[in-house]
């Protein structure tokens, strides 16, 4: 299940110009470099984030030390809303896949706005429900997935994060073979072998400086069907 790139815009639905400005006035800007962390698993949750530009990944580190990427996020999407609302430690970590620009809102400001502007509170609840549904849909046995399925999940998420995604095909740029292996939680050797198999099947096409996914929906079916 893909999150729409309009999660941020949902927060502003049916708000007056004055109300929308009040929300924006409570937000501060932050820039991240490639590979820079935004928050870490176990950290407190004093604020939520909105991505203005760039791609970020969230990932979970198991007690065994195994790391797996839970999702790739891009412009217009929110990060940390659920844990911020619940005032719970972060369940996952987040880092930038490329230079990224974000907006932050402190928890105290979020709660104050929700109390003062009921329509905004409803919008926040809608986004939170959307995020929870997305999390449930992705909560399959990722650790038990085959190497191919793990890699296909990551490629699918990266394809959806392509600003030029047209609902069919997408480009994946700025991600190395080593990045893909790390994000999928598999060795570089396995990543190379599985990527070659996906290329032979026509699911990905090698391009200078990146990859192209000609049919994003077909790639999604690969891991959804338990390949």
C-alpha cells in the first residue's frame, strides 16, 4: 500500500487562510545531508516532521543487530506523527537518502493547535489513521521474505518516491548497489544476484546513474505474492 504524496496537504483541508497560517507559523525548517540521521530508535518523540524535498528511509534495528528498512518517504509525507501524538519513544530510526529539507512542529504546538482548531484536529486524526493503516499493510513477515522479495520491496518504495512517477513507470537515481543491500538487509553479493534476476525478468532496467522500473505495480506483485 502506497501513501499518497499529499499527506501534508491533508492537514490543511478545510482550514481558513488564517488557520493555515497559524499552523505554518508553528513550524521550523531543517536541512539534512545525505546519510544524516533525523531520529533514532528509542529516542523521545518531542516533534513531528514534514518532508519538503528529498527522500528519507525509516528502518528498524532488531536485538540481533539485523537492520531492515520499513519504508522510503518523500516530499509531502509526515514522519513521527504517531509517536509524537502518543508521546512514546521512536520505534524506528530515520536517515536521509539524499540532501533533504524538512519542517518540524513541536508536540506542545501540535496539541495546542488541535485543541484550538477542531478541523485541524480532525485532519491530524485522518493522517494518523492513514499512517496506521499503511503500517499494518506493511507488517508482513519481512524478516522471512526471500532476498528477492526484500529487494523488490525496497525498489518499489524508491520507485514511488520518484517525483516523476506517473502511475506506471519510475526512475530510481542516487542509490548505489551497496545502498540497496543495506536497505534490504542482505549482503551486497545477494543484492547483485537478485538485481540481475530482476533485470532478466524485465522488472528493472539498468540506466546510466540509476535504474528504471517500467511497471511499478508488477514489481509490487512480486513481493506481495510471496516470491
